[in-house]
């Protein structure tokens, strides 16, 4: 079947679908899914959805795409409505020591078939504050938008659903959030945190468990918090006193805020998972390689000069896979055996600049 850019399609051998964004000469059709991935698919693995329209409940497109598909179902609030609705819901009179607890919840749709079921992702606001948020994810060292909005106190909101393949391509979730209350308030630092998910195998039942936020078994991650900012005192200085104080500050040596030039990451499975007794060698290798990629991407974004991966000697499988990945995906960086005195034969040093 021939497809055109803009067609709405579903996957023949997988859940979900999306919109055709481009078609390569080699025959691959690129489909943009609702969680932001552009996936190359052979035409024979797609089904055309002729005349299909979608609502937000189907979670196939991002909110902007849904609005374009059916604008009659979108109600745009006027400024007066926004002001009235939000202000009426804001909590007031919260003391300065009010705790903020923001978490991510990953819930399998079918806990008895986690190896191939969809995983629903939620943002949990376990606090008395109103929260404005943006959630993204990290893939191959780059950040991509996932969802943004607001969540009321002591509630949770749905962000997106993922199949196992797409979730396996994500190394971390990124959370940015601002806590808001009405009336008199105390200043708090915004939340800007990442949660590494590369160490989890979401196809394994044992990572999910009973919890206080869902009736179903779930994996609860994060616990992002903010700190209260102390109020600064107002100081009334004469101009001569101010000049003297500034000169004194300028003469002081500035603290060294440089980030470390090198990083060290232990890839032994014992350091990545508390219990790995039920995992196969292939599953262990996948977890180790996910950790390798996320750590290398972190080192690159932090502008580190080098990073050492401790992989041990063993049968050499992890070392070989790690170096093959460096050649395939990071050809601009050189690598070598790390210091024998420090690591023996069980580590690889990667030069990043």
C-alpha cells in the first residue's frame, strides 16, 4: 500500500500509531507517535486509518496535533476564565515548612503480561501546593518535550503511555516544576531534576509493587523536592560604605565552581541492581549498556574531559560491546585501556576532548 505524508496510520504488529512525516527512497515510512518518537517502519507493517479522527483519550498525538485534528473539541480559556479558575483553586496560608513531594508513577496496563503491555506514566503531586510542570525525556543525549500543564494538590495526572520498545530507548525523565500557592507565600526554589531509568528492565514483574498512589502495582520514582529560600534583609548603606564593601568583595578570590574534568562509572551489575538473580546474561548486558549510554551522554553534556567505565575482565563481552558502541555511535571520541595501576585490565578510558 502507498502512503503519503500526513496519513494517519496504526502499527500492524504493535500497539499505537501516529502520523506519517516523511517517506524515504529506500521504502521506509517515518511515523511520528504521540510521545515524540519518529519511527521508521516498512509499509507492510502499517494500516491506513482512512478518515480517522482522534480525541486526547487515544494518546496517539501530542496535544497540539490533537487540536489540529479536531479543533471543535478544544475549548480555549479566555484570560478572565484562567485567572478566575486558577485563583479559586490555589491553596492559601501555607507555612514555610510545608513539604513538597513530586514523583513519577509507571503503571503497567496488564501486570500479568508486563513483557509486552503498555506502561502508563503519571506525575504525582503529593503535597498541598498547586504545581505547574513540564516533563521531558532524554534520548541519545538529547532532551525532548513530553508533557506540560498543572496538577492540583494531592492528585496525579496522566502524562503518556509507552510500549516496551519506546520506553527502552529513554535513558531518563526530566522534571521542571514550580510550586504555587495563594495569599502570602514563602519563596521556594523551582524543581529541575532528572531520574535515571536506564537501570530498570520494565519487562520484569518484580520491579513493580504495591503503593499508596495506585490500586495497581506500579514503579514509583523520583521524590523531587524544593527548598525554602530565606528572606534577604534590606541594608541601608551610604554611598561611601557601599563603595568600600564592593571593593572588598572584588578583592576576594572567587570560589572555583568548575565541574570535575573526569568521571568514573562502575558497570558491574551488583552496583546497578540490588537483586539480579532472576536476570539472564542478555538482560544484564542490556542494563549495563543502558547505564553506559546515559553516563556517557551525561559526561558529554557536562563537558567532562574524560570518563572511565569499569567493566571488569570476565569473558570480555561487556568490554567488546562497549567498544563496538563507541565505534558505531561515538566515532568522534577516542578510547583506550584505563590505568593498569588503578583498574587492572577491567576498565576503558574515553577521551571526550
